[in-house]
C-alpha cells in the first residue's frame, strides 16, 4: 500500500490548522458583540477537532498497514490491538474527488490566512467591533466582502465531501462498522453542515454591523464589491 496519500492528508490538516491559528489579541469585553449561535455552541476548536479526527484516522490506517503487529512488544497490548484494528480497515486510493476536496481544504486555509494577515489587529474569531475600527478593502476584500468565510465554506464542504461521498474512505474502509463510529460520523457531518450554515449566514450579520458603524464608507465599498462570498453568486 502506497504512503503517497499521507502528504495530502497532512496538507489538509495544516490547512484546517492555519484557519484557526490566528494570534491577534482577543477583543476586549466592550468590543465584543452579541455572539451568534455558532459562536455560542460550536467554537473553532469543535470545527478543528471534527476535521482532525477523520484525517488522522485515515492516516493511521495507512501507516498501520506498514506495521507488523507481531513486532510490537507484547507489553504494549493497547498499541497492538489498535494496529490490528486499523489493519482490518480497507485502504482507498487517491481519487479525483479526494484531490478536489484536498485542494478545497488547503485553498480555504490559505485564503483565511491571507485574510487574517490583511485584517491584522482588526481580526478576531469573536464577532466584534474594534476600537478605531477601519474598513479594510484591499487584497481579498477587493473581490468579495467576506473572503474568510469563503475559506471556511471551502473547508467545510471539502471535509463533508471527502468523507461523506460514495467511494470515500469513510464509506469504503469499514470503519463505520466499528461501534459508535457511525454516530461520530453523523455528529461530524452535522458540525460541518452547521459550519457551512454559519459561513453563509454570518456575513449578512457582519454587513449590518459594519454598515451601522461605517455608514457611507461601507455603502460605497458595498457598491463596488457587490458579493459577500462568491463573485457572481452570493
């Protein structure tokens, strides 16, 4: 079994990581606005973990195929059992769908990283209006008004399709036959579906806030940059 799929899985994991690795200081209490439902119940850590789990599980399946359980010291019983379980799963090859999803996840991470860099001190995970807030209209913000959510959308769709489509590792490996795995898969799919909903819904909320705070400056920008997430679509 080829290890060629490992770098793609690692790239996806890195793409997810950089989406949620912003280091700007959190907003002060007076800068924070009323949190959305996504912020209240599904923080960035939940989205991260729900992406890491299937990526890590598939990578572990591939690596385990290159490990002989009999060579693991008998005293490390749990490790031997884990390798045996992973070796019982079926490997799935690299497919065009997998590559497209991998590209979406990595591109989404790169786009969000660019947005974080462009916004600088005005970036935050929490919905907020910074002191002396300025409207940023350069870089990706000259194409759509909320490109960071475009990145989130790409990543959530990529994860769902990568592991939820027919022929995917989740469906073909046999892991769903392991107790509780189906429930965990459904929960993960629900989390990323809510992530998609948040990526589509939250820009409208931010538009209203920015319009109220920036007034004519925001309206002039919105006149030039008409779309929130996808040029010509939304």
